[in-house]
């Protein structure tokens, strides 16, 4: 194990030991609070371009397994931990976390007081950072940070979207759904196919006309990384879907794009919502649910309240932010959080059933 450095954009320096690939990586710093599910988080495309703090003390102690991946590989730029474990206890694991990160060319640092680091991020807001196990000069790392772009204004969805369209499920299924892939998680697709839905997953820049050629009963706009505001191509596609009158469901980035398509403003959050323990209230039913979240942008509360065609359906009980909206006159809704979880609680999977019901009613 070599010495490693973590340098934040505000000049704060943390020392630790190398883990994973020997190298250097930059990105926006964010954290997650889950005690388990680290592989699902590492492979979540919504984390693309970010450096992930694993707040739990021990990470890697049950190894990694191919079936737990949410995409075709690790999407974070680097990983930070208190104790990143090379040894693991799960008999069904394919490899250790160390082997996995090396194979995926991902830099890591361990031995960092992650609780102190998380508190720093919560107080200071999201910061760019650099992790290096090969460069020992702090000034050189600070110079690299100066060239690292802010997440605000970055369009990243097209970098993680599928290059070619593909289908999932049975062609004889009860419903057909066109998926606009902005960085979709595999567990979301599984939640659909388990409900007798035949899917066709399209590249992020696919036109509405091409997706409509699939003759879908409904449209799904996926989660994904980056700032939604520069995504004019996807906003226009969502507007075309709305004009068709067909049911539509959006998650995370898809939620933000639905807002923008209706003239609702989005904004960069102070440090975002990450982890598996966020309380959300469904204001329609009055019930509360514990949710999984992973987003650094949100939609403006006042902008929603002043909108005549959209209403709020879900509110975050920690900070009062908007967690869900629906259109008043169309079978269209979205949520900011992740109802598929993976990792996390399954309190919110009823939303997939709600979308199925909307498609049934529309048929």
C-alpha cells in the first residue's frame, strides 16, 4: 500500500493509503450513507464524473459479484473510505473490492476520517477534489483541480447512455414501454420486466419519432448524471411525449427534465441527496416512505407552486424539497428519488404499479 492524498478545491488535504488502481482522478466530491450496497452505488451511472465517499466504516467486506452491477462497470471516478477491505466473507462473491477496482481502473484512498470529511462537505457544499496515489506534491494536485470543470453546466447523460437500442422482456407482454436511457439502472429495468412489460431502451439522443415507431403504451425517462439544463435534446423529446398524450414516468434526471419541459426551474443543490434513508411524504395519500436518493440537482419549489399544469405529489421531510410531481390533465408523473432502491428499502416500488395502471387506463 502506497501513500495517497485527497485534496479538496478549498485547499483541505487528507492523507491516507492507496486502494484500487495506482493513479490520479478528479471529480465532484459526494457521499453515500448506506451500510451495504456499495457495488450498486459504484456502478450507478448517476455517479458518473464524481468521487464517492463511503461513509460506512467498513466497505468491501462481502466482496463483489457480477449480478449486483447496475451498469456495465464502475461509473465513479474514485472512491474514498475509512477501511476499504481486500478480504471478504461472501462465498458467492466473484472477487475482492481491491481486485474489482484494479480491473476497472478506479483509484481509491483509504484511512481517511470519512465522518469528518462528510461533515466538511455538508458544511461547505459540493466540492471538486483530486485523489492520487502517484503524485505527492500538493501544489501539482491543486493545479489539476483548477482545470476540473464544475458539475453545473455539464451534460453527461450522453456519455453513459446505451450506444445501440436493445429490448428486454417478452414481446407478448401486456405493455410496451420505450425507455429514454440517460444512465438507467438495471434494477429499474428489472422492476418493469417483472411487471409484464416489454422494454426497448433507446440512446439518450433518440428522437420521439423513432421511439414512437416501437408503438409503446408508455414512456420512461431515466435517471442519469450531470446538469439537466443543457439537455435541450432531451427536454424537446419530453415535450413531444407530452404532446402525444401517452403515459410517462420519470425518475431523478427524468423528473428534472419533466419539470424543465413544463417551464419549471432546476438548481444545483448545496451538497445533494445521497443514501438509503431519506424520509419522503406522499402528499396525495398522506403516507410516508423511506427512500434511496442520488442527485445533486433539484427542481425549484416556488416554480412548481406557480405552475398551473403541474402539482406536487411528494415532499422531502428533511428539507422540504420537491420529491415528486404530476401533471393535472395528463397521465404523467415523476419522482426525484429512486423507487427501485438497489440498494435501499422497497417502500416506493408502488410507483411502478401506478405507471402500469396509467397505461392500462389509457389503453
